[in-house]
């Protein structure tokens, strides 16, 4: 038995590519909104996206236990083998929409955690938001939603151009 039969290398490589795309797409939002350097914006985007990816995979692996056997097999084939059944296509639209908003909420939670860390260590070299106190929370939510939807739009565009969604 080969390792490529057991380990979903394609899924791991795509996830790595999508993380890089999301970091590159979201960093300008954080740079513009918080008036930070590029390095700090990339660091914040990296932390938020890595947290969202880990959170997303934990949700997927925990939710799979509660599904029926046929739906479980369809989802595993879709994630790891890129074989989507016709019955699963409409369900995937709902699942992806829910995951989009769940990961946005996860990024918001991680961002709030970064703010709390910043408050307890004001001289932290990796996080410094000069305009944080001047910004209302609703504007933060909208900026983060804009960054999150931009990165997901780019990822969906890449997947459709590459034939992954077809």
C-alpha cells in the first residue's frame, strides 16, 4: 500500500494553496484598515486564516460522525477524491454557505482574541493596531467580511478555472 493511497495529498496541497491565496487577498484589507505595515498585516491574516482552517477541519471531522453512512461516503469522496455525486451537489451549496459564515465567525473570534492579547502585552512586536480604539465594531465586522468574501471569491474562481468544481 502506498502512502498516496492513504494520505490525501491533493487535499493537503490545495488547502495550502488556498491558505496562501486567502492570506494574500486579505492582507491589503488589514493594512489599509489598521494602517499597519505589510508584515504585520500578513501576520494577522496568517493567524486568522490558519485558525479558520483548523476550526473548519475540526467542524468537518466532528460533523461527519453524525451523518448517515451514504452521506458520509459522498462527503469523503467529494473532499478527498473529487468525486461529487449529483445528490450531493445541492447539499454542498448549503454546506459551503454555512461554512463560509462559520469560518467568518471563527475569524472574528480569533481577531477578538488577538485584541485581548494586544491589550495584555502592548509592546508585542507582531500585533500593533494604532487605530483600533477609533474604529467601531460594526466597521470591523464589515471590513473582515469584505476580506473574507474576497479571499473566498478568489478561491472559488481558482477552483472553477481549474476544473475542481465542475
